[in-house]
C-alpha cells in the first residue's frame, strides 16, 4: 500500500513539474521565469524523493524476514 501511495504522489508531483516546465515559454518577465523554473524544479525534486521512498518501500517489502 505504501508503494502505491508513493507512486501516486510522485506522479502528481511530476505532473505539476511538467506542467510548470511546459508553460515556461509563455512567460516574458525574467523574474517570473526564474521563479517558475524554481517552482518546477521543486516539484520535480519532490517527485524524485517520492519515487525514491516508494522504491525503498518496495525493496523493504521484498526483503522481509519471517520471524
């Protein structure tokens, strides 16, 4: 269950990052452009962390020891 929740959260974060990156071409102001890049980078980082934790949970689930 943790893996699924992590993957869903990662997909949501990465979709926000992708939307932010795809909308960079519409921004003319350099300050807003810099802020938008930071916003998209933050969400991409958050998605990568979520993917890492989901992978860690999946690995831990497969390496459980009985007893």
